[in-house]
């Protein structure tokens, strides 16, 4: 059964380029409410733990170095069909393939520096949200 919450991170490329406010505005304009949000920086160990599912992949080292290279904004979002609607809003992983008007088409630099993370399932949204927030922060 689909839940109404998803998790996102605005990544270091987007925070560093000053796109945080524009991305948050786009999220809200598309009907999402923010249930929890924080500006933070992942340590390398935090990034490795968060992306542990990719530990055996060849891009793991580059990914975790990048994600710990600067500040991020972590957020739990709420909307009916949150996961699928947010995935549509952010666009394809490769910004060159992202539909015009999506967050990645408008703000991403590359496949690696693609502006935002969006959970790919309800299960992962719960896991990822719990990684960054205690229950009292978003309940």
C-alpha cells in the first residue's frame, strides 16, 4: 500500500550553487508539504552508511565522497502518492534525459551531481527518512 510520505535530499551541487530555495519552492508549488527539514552535512561515514546498498558498485567511492563534500538539505515530504509524484517532479537521473520543467532538468549539473535525491519506494522512504530524522521530528 502506498504511503503519503517520501524522503529527499538537496545535494551538495545544488546547495553550493544557491538553488536550495528555488528547489524548495518548486516542491511546495507541486503540492508537497514539508513535514521535517534540516540543513546538515554528511560525514564520509554517514554517506557510506546511507548509500550502503551501493557498497559493491564501482561508483560507491565517488558517490560517498561527493555526498560528504558539502551541505545537504534533508526533508520528509507529504502528499498523496508522494513517492511516485516526487520521482516525476525530480526527473530522470541523467539531467540530459529529464523532461523540461523537472528539478533535475533545471538544476542538475550531471548524472553524478544531479541536484536531488528522491526515494524510489515507500519502504526506502521510511528507511531514508529515519536515517536523518527521529520520529519526534516528523511525527
